[in-house]
């Protein structure tokens, strides 16, 4: 295991479009500038390109592409629209890039392009009235992209006062009064923001430190821009008549104070917007019972018997007081677990959990926004058990950035919970997900009857219920040291074995010893917890497979778009078998026997596919030698490369990007053709370095395109 695996920084690129002057264009096979993807999502994510083409582009080319306005390449305010933009050409990519550069995905109402067309920017010559189909097309497109971005953990909720870079005392003493005295009647008057005008609701003259004061604070800070404070929607509206001229106008003193307050917040945030992961993405019970004790200093997993700890984040001189600078983490012993989690979530990166400020700062890592950490180094890094437990908790956030594989969980781990044989060999006649006395629950989020924090939906069959169990189980996995995972320690009763496990409590599992440490159940849990890996010989044993397809030649087309398809489990495949879906295949050795998974019928030639996604966990580019051996005709795709052969072995070199610069996964797709006399439908795939040394610890394999660490 490499230190780089956890201590890497990820800059999550939403868009990678390069057609602008001075950059090398990204070329598609036809040679035109292309809109790239980030390796985890479709091109243009989180924007809907079809909607941009049909709804937005016609508005831009018909209203904005005139000379002296936004005609490229010298459009006003550096917003460029190409009149000849059309899907497939460079002008289309450039227009898309230019438009989205004026969008705020975290706060869509704060997008400068919306301010321009809605009349907030009074200098803009074109205003589209509310209800105008063109305005609705632009606003709807942005709101749709924002909803997708936020739902995937791209940003999050507005920071509360404790975690916000905005100074809350200044808000209460200066900013709120400025809103209240605007034009002698205030912004929270009847018919205006007292009634939710423009989607913003304010309470007039709220009491100090009241819930209403905090709600006003959240509503106002949600409409600011820390990247461009003068462009903040709340500042523009507070200083410009709107609402048909009926709005209240803030006085010069108040306007100056508002802008200075936003600028101070931008400085406190280090020039980067601060957003919080939605706290409902976390398990509050696990936070309360396992994470908060570490943060408080009540528990040190590195030395559980000593009664002394090195963390103690909630102590007064550290994070345990309200008199901390804006943007600081505040954790109070007097606060509820829910309030502390809400503040803690503002220091979590849902797209790259290992790069969360909640982990970087206590390591005194230079990437901490307030480096050096005033509390020095309280987490010792990858070998620190407290670090590992917090990291595991962050991996359980409801997001795609997790190295644990969903397909393997669906087929090999979740079935354990419903198998009577996994509870003392069936002697008890019940399962782990039994709903009267074990972990079973009827509705996601319920506490299980045994009083634990692991609640499981029994007999989960659909993607939603399976994903719920996946997230629950991920809370009890230690990715760095799988054998210290609670999901392994409790059912094997190793939780009582303090001699063998530093995280063991010494107390027996209330359900007893359900299965042995060397059982298939235990091995599957440990395999999943460690992240799927090549074996010691470099062979990839875990694949997503689909088939079969009646074709005569390996080059013949099938319903699969071979060069671009990025399937996940349960995705439709168009194949005759496996219910017409992609499904998992997990081999006990390096031979992937597709014929056994896809029984033949009729003796006709047929094709099948296998897909895996490789994640380089190091901070350097890995040049990987991929070799595929098969008695069948084969096509192998590795990233953008394709090699073909007819029996024997085909090989190619592929560069896997360093995780420090890209947390995307590289797709490997194998297509096999079985003909009469081939004797089966099978292959082996090995990954080595250029010298032929098998790769294992540097790579994580996922069976879906979305991955992260």
C-alpha cells in the first residue's frame, strides 16, 4: 500500500474543453474539437448536451452572436458566441465552454448569465421578460445541470455560521440592519422577500442568534460569489432596482458594508468557494458513536486502553469555541451530534474524500487551507487508526467517490446478509438482515432492532435498496486495513480478539461467532473492503460481462458501442443472455470463462464482452503492459487504444494517469468471438509494468465507470 494512495489531491474537472487560443484542441476521430469527459461521467457533465443543442444554442446564436455584442472571438465581457456553432465543430465546443464559464453550479441563481438576461445587470442591453421561452430555456438548462451536480456531491449545502467564511457577528451587527433599513421599509417587507419574492425569503429584524437570523444568513450567503464578489447576485439586487422598480434599495453605507463583507469572506476562504456536503449523505449514528468520540478525544484507536488521546478537537483552544475566525471548523461538546455533523460536513470533499480538509489539516498537510495547522499534527497519516476510521466514514458518503465496488457488493457481499448459513452455519435459522432482533430494517434510515448503527434492508433486489445497503456497509469498512473492518470483525467475533486486532473492543459480538475468518463469507468481505485488485500474477479476475451476440466476424457490430461504452451493473446490454443486462463475473483464478457464464446453444458463432475499469492510486503516471490471451478472436480496448488478434496473445501499453491529477478510471474492454472449433469462450488478462513485473498494490479495479479515492 502506497502513501500516495490516500494523500493525493484531486481537482475534479467538470469540463475539459480545449479549443481556445493557446491550447491544443482535443480531437475526436473526425478531427473537430470535442467536449471531453472526466472519466467518470458523460461528456459535458453535469450539463445536458442534447438540451444545450436544442434549447440554449438557438437562443445564443439568434440573440447574442451579433457584432458589438458577444460575436466571437472578441465578444463583450469575454463571453463569445460563434454564429456557426453546431455539434461536431470547434465553434460549438467553444460556445459551450464560454457559456458555462458564466454559470454558478453551486448557486444557479447567482449565475452571471441569468443576471444578464433577467435584468439584474442593468448595463446588459438585452432583457428577457419572466415567462419568456428563451429565458426559461436558459434558466431551466442551468437549474437542471446544478441539480445533477449537487446530487452527485459536486458542491453541497450552504455553510452554516460556524463553518462559513462569512463573519456571522458582522452579519448580525451590520449586514442584517442594512437590509432592514433599505429605503426605510427593508427588503423583508410584504410583497417582497417577506413573501419569498425571487425564491428568497427573509425575516425582518430577527432576534440575535435566533433561527430566523441564521435562516437570513444562509439565504443571503447562498447568493454571493466568492470568486467575483462584485458580481454576487445579492449585491447586484441590493444595489439595483428590480421587481418592476418596486424593490427596496440599500443605502451607500449598507452597500459598501455588504461588498466588504463578501470580499472578506472570499479572503477567508482562500479565494475558493466554500460549500458543504449535504449532511444527510452521512450516517448520523456512526458519526455520533464512532467519529465524534475520536474528534472529542474520548477515544484513541491507536491506544484504546490508555485513556489518553492526542486528538481532542472539541477542546476550547482548538475547535470547541465560537470565537474562531470565519471559515473555521467549530465542534462543540454542548452542540447536538446533528449540529456538529453539519459543521464537519463543510470540511469534506465528496468527490475526493482523501483530500478533505477534515483529514489534511489534522495531518498538518500543506494543502490545508489554514496551513500550518494551529494544532500541529494530530493524525499521523495512513498508518494512524484514527485517520483510517475517519477516512472510512468519508468513503461512506452517498457519492461516487469510493474505491469499493458496487457490482461485487451486489453479487458477493449483500447476499451474505440474507443467507441463513452465514449465521452459525444455519443453526439459528435466521439471517443478519432478520428484522426482529438483528440488523434488518423495513425502511432506509430506521434504527435496527439490535440497537446497532448497521441497518440492512432484507432481500434487496433493486438498485435503490442495494445501494442503500452498500452505503450502510461502507460505514464499517477499513479500506487501508481491511482486516480491521467492523464488517469483518463482528460476525467472525474477532472483535473480542484484542491480541490480533488493534481496533478490537475485547467484547464479544452479541450475535456470537457467525462464520470463520477463513470462510467464503469472510474472504468476500475482505476482498470487497480492500478494493478489487489484480492477483499476485497481475491477472484481473473481476469483470462486468455481457452477451451473447450472433455475429460471424469479431469486427461485426453489435448493440455495444465498443469504443465509447462505459457500462455499469444492471445496464441494458442487448445481449441474449443474463437478462439482457451487464452483470458481474468473479473468477477464482486468472481464467475468465465466459462460456460457463454464457452457455452456448445452437453451435453458431457468437460474441461476448467483458469490461473492467482501472484506477491508478499513485501520484505518478503508470505505464501498464496489458496482455490478453485467448483461443478466440479478440479485440481489446484500453483507454482510446484498440488491438486485435485471432487466437494467442495480444498486448498493448497504456498510460494510467496519476491519481494526483485525475481520479478517473481507465476502461478496459475485451470482445471475444467464439467459432466452431474454438473449444470455449475464455481469456486471461494480465497487467504488469514494462519490465513484466505484475502490478497489484498500485491498482484498484472497479466494475463501473465512477470511481474515486
